[in-house]
């Protein structure tokens, strides 16, 4: 996946917009952190990933999933965009989107998906 593909996928979710988080370019939904590209290691930040799941992902795909000391105590994992499958990225983002989007948006999204 390229940075442009990553951006396109992130912005495909209802209400997703580009913004800033802690001084870094990021994507937000409903004013809440959605994801961001870490330029220092070409990885995306995936939040809402519990530590057990993170450990499993890093063990199963160490070339893609990793963590830094900064994220160690947070429910998050980093994924290298070069090796992260776009479909997997979309799935992780959908999970996060459902956590932070207003319930009305989720209902509308689900209704559109069924038609």
C-alpha cells in the first residue's frame, strides 16, 4: 500500500477528515483520532487494538506489525504500509470508525451496505 492509497482508504469513511494530532498530520472522525501515517517508519497507527491481539499480530506478521516504546501501554499497534494489505487496513479502520462515529452515522453506513 502506498501513502496515497492509505489516505484514500482513510478518507473513504463517513466523516473522516484530515487534521492534526499532537502536531502530526492525522485523520480524525467526529473530532477523534482515527489514524495517522508515521513518516519516521512508514507505518500507520492502528488504535483500539488490545494488547493480546497486538501481540498475536506481531508474532504472526513481524514484518508488518510492530510497536515502539511510546505505544507500549496503549491499545494500539503500528503497521508498515508497504506490507499491510489494503483490505486489512480497511477492516482495522472500520472497527475504529464504529467506536468513534456517532451511532446515527453507523446506522446509515450499515443501511447503505445492505443495499
